[in-house]
C-alpha cells in the first residue's frame, strides 16, 4: 500500500464525523417542528370556525347554504314574527288615550279591545266605581304620550311559554275595600263616665257596691256620715218653724187690721218673706247634695213628723228597714249613681275619712265606647264625619265597626299625625277601655270590583302595564302565541288582589307568575325605540 507522504491515516475521518452529527441533529428536530405546526393549524382552524366541527359535506364542498329563520330582536322565528311583519296578525282599532280614566284603548269606553271571543257589555256600575275610585284619592298616572301599548310580546310555541316560567290567571271580580289605616285606642266614652266623690267631708258609714257590679241610675253606692248634713236638716227644720210662726202672725194681724197700725202688718209680712226665703235656702242646700226634700209636703206635718222624715232623707227603704229611725243619725249622705252602668273603679272602704277631693267610685256606661285613631296628615282631604270605621284590637280576631264623628283641627307637632274619633257600639260589653290596635276609616267598599293578582302589573318606565293573552292563543297549534301590552290604572290593594280602575275586563287572561320575563322582553324591544317618557 502506498501512503501519500506527509499525511496520517486519521486525517480523512474527522470531517466525515462532523457531517454525520449535523445531519443527525437536523433529522431529529424535524419531528417536533412538524407537531408544533400541526397544533398551530388546529388552533387557527378552530378559531375561524368557532370550534365547531363542520359536516363532511361541507368539507367536501357539496353542502348547500343554510338559511337562518330567526328574529334575534323578538326571539321568535322571523317567518312568524308579528312585530316585524304586522300583516301576519293585524292589530285591532286604536282608540288611543282616554283622558277620563288615564289609559290607552280604554275597555270601559271601547269594550271591543278586550281579548275575549265576544264583545262584553260594560256595566254602568263599573263606570260609577271607576269614577268613585278616581275621586276619592290620587292615583299613579300613566303617560299619555307613551306608545308601549302598541307592543306585542310573542313566543314561538306553548312549550317556550312554559319553559320561560310564565303562568296566567283570569281577570276576576272580587270585593275591595279602600281605607286609611292608623293605630288607635279604645277608651270609655267620657259623656257616659261618672266619677263620684262625697260632696261633704265625713267618714264612710256604709259601702254597698264593688268593682264590676251593674248599677242603675239612682242606685245607692255608699253612705257617708257628714255632720254638715245634720246642720242643713236642722236649718230646714228651724226655717219651717219660723215660716209657720210668721204665717200665723200675718194672719192674726190681718184680721185685726182695723184696730192696729198698718206698719205692724207690713213688718209681719216682711218677716214672713224672710222666713220663706230661709226655707227655700235650706231646701236648696239639701237638694244640692242630692237629697230629695219635698218642702210642700213637710209644711203640712208636725215638727216631730218633719224630723222623722228628714232623719233618713235619701236612704233607700231596704237600708231604712235595718235602722232604728228614732235613734239613727241625721248626718247620713247617700252617694248614688247618676247613670246606668257598671262600677269600673272603687277606692273606698267603710270607716275611711273622705272629702270632696277624693274620687270614691267610677261608673261607666260601656254600651258605647270611643275609639281614637292617629292618621297621617296627608289623608285629611279623604276623611269626612260619618264614614265607617273598623277596628281590630291587638291579639284579637274580632273586628268592631263604628262611625267617624270627630276630626281634630290640629296635627301633632312631632309625629304630624291627626287624631280622629269614632263611636263604637258595645251592647255585648266585649270592648275594654285602654285597648290598643289598628283601625281603618273606610273610604270605599266595592263588593264587585275588577281585580288582578297582586304583582301581575308592572311599571315599565312611564306606564303601568299588564300582559293580556291573545283571544286566539289556543285556536290551533299554528295560532300566534302573543301577549298584548295593556296600560292599566290601579286602585286599592287588598291581600292578594289589586283593583283595576280601568284597563282590563273580567274574563281576560293575563300573565301573572313569570310576567317579569315579558317585561324584560318589552324593555329589550324598546331599547332605543324612542319612548319619550321619563322613567321613575
């Protein structure tokens, strides 16, 4: 073998090794690069196609273009959208604004707008009820310029209505009471309440009645031993004796008129007049104490008979029978009831010393009570004497009725409430004084009002509306599933019912549960539509 001079055997192998290493590195990096390129292609394709896998026909280029039949604005197929194409379901007549009742397309004046199979007859009583409701109190007003009543809310099918959670109910008739409420208290009627005290100082000799006892007018409650009574009786006795003496003197002098001076007769007549005045004064003093003295009958009695008659003056026979009329004191002063009623308070016992400043008994006639209520000052224009009042005491299920008979002319400085009073009959005696509770002054009592379920109406920004189901809703599966937007004027709310002054008629079907879904769709439809109303 001939080797070239000056070259070693390993010189040719070094370059070849470097080339092999480079080729190996390049071939090893091709795989990961292709994988990264594949991932990038998948992400780009998914982004461009919203991550939806196209059908095979589309990939092969044989798919036909799909036409979209959906109205995004009204959420129904565009081919049946009555809002976009009103010719599919022509609207009825538009009577616009009713200034009398404050609604659009007023059913009370134009019953043909009602979504009923047959045009209903509007009763005169409904027109009268609406007039009363609008006259008795201010009502929330709709905007006459609002055009939202022209809108219809449509669903694609009955199933879509159910899926939206929308339920319906009939517009009905139901009793409605409109009232002004206030807290109040039952108290005794002061005109039927008597507080009794001894008219003279003395000691309690006898007590006949206790708390809760029924008493009649003039019935004895207690007897007071008052020395002043004995003095007044003695004065009457002396005055009667003096009057009798002076009467005899005048008679005697009159008979001897011709033999005596005339001045003597005049002096005797003057003395008689003074004696008669003393009798009258003593009689009046006893009558002022409630002692029924009869002077005319006493004049015909002897002094002893007069004393016996005056000794137990005013004491009932059943008490007299228990006493010795010869030895009994003449100081007895009876305390009797001035009214029919019951003893509501007693603060005395036998033997106690009393005077005119101390109340011994309180007698109340509970057949009639007073109710005082505090009502807002703002409601004064709605109140009138003679209105019916209802009251229910705290913790009681029993309701009482009375009549408003007084309205205060002043308001409380702090609470700005006004006091009113009603008279409550209490023939069965079940009412109690100082009973607290809630009262209502009845402004209207409508036995046959038009009502809707509470919460089924909505304020959409400028009008109060309900959603009335179309009368042809169930005519066929192809019937348009439409709810008409109807402006309404609301009255009083009682429990679960709200009165409708005008806007719907009995028998119409409105959305109740889930009606907020229709309101949301209504607001969505009207975004940017140019309703010039100002939302509250």
